[in-house]
């Protein structure tokens, strides 16, 4: 038999994958940066206006931070309390520049108290300046146990603060601007009433003016030149 002629089998040609050339380092870094920023852009787009993150670093967020609680202990056993944070805006040629002011009360709860005001372009430096000013302005308050020796009235601007001694266990009856001055001075039983303007700065100044007017029994006797009878000024 004649040998069958072998027909050439159809072979599939091999397809070579195109070689990808290495990108330059600069282009590669840009591509990686865009890939990393893509998820953040998508999250921000989904959040919209309602999901805008207003952190404490923005001026509008700081505007709501009106004050802090009492009891931030400082160096040397002195505690500080931020009564108010002020935001000031100055209009310039390029827009508006913001600065911040802080009103701080400092005291050791043992009869020493003072107030201070500081201003800076950021909140932390303004609080630091106000704290230093408050520590520098500390003075001695004449106390009688856990209360004050007698009733007293202080004025500052259009604000008036009246302090009245109270029996032990009464507590501090005062507003949010007057309370830090009394508590950091070491007064735990006192009644207070504020009249006129409700400006925190004037209320704090009026409270400090009232505390400076307090006199002990010995000071009153020395000023009058007479001896007070036993039980004078007692509740």
C-alpha cells in the first residue's frame, strides 16, 4: 500500500503578550497617590453637606467651645478653668484673619485665686497665655471655714455680683461664670446673685472684685479700732 501522505497539522500561532514598560519613578508615585486618594474622595462625595466633618480645628467648630469644666490641674497644685473662648475676626485685603482669646481662672482651692486673659492666633497658645496671666494675678481671699466672713457686693462694667455666706452643707449656688471663681478659691458653701449684664468677662471681674473686699474679723477690728463682741457676724 502506498504510504499515506501526512498532512501538516494546523498549529495555533503563539500570541505574545505585549511587554509593559516600567513607568518612571515620578509617574509611578503619582499613580500610587491617586489610587490612595480615590477612596477618600468617594467617601467625601457620599457624605455630602450633611456629613461634613467640622472638627475643633475649624473656626466654626471652635465657636461652639464656650468653656471647659473646673479641675484642670496645673503645675504646683494650681487648678485652672477656662471660662470662655472668644473668636475675633479682622477683615484685611486678602479676606479675614481669625484670632482667639481665652478667659481663665486659676486657684489652689486653699484661698488663692486669680483670673487671666490671653490672645493668640490659635486656641492652645491663647489658653496658655491666659493661664500664665491668671497665675500672676493670684491673690489671697479671706475665708471663714468653708464660706465667706460676710456678705459683699462687687461691680464690673454693667454687671453686679452679690455674695452671701451660707451654712455648711449648702453648697455653691452660682452661675457658670461665677462658680469657677468661688470653687477654685476654696469656697464650698456660698449663695450668689448676679444683676445686670450677663457678660462672662464682667461677671468674673465682678466676682473677683467682691472677693477682694472680704475682710477677716481681725482686719475689721484693726480698721475700726474697737473689739467686736463675741458672735458678731455669725450666721
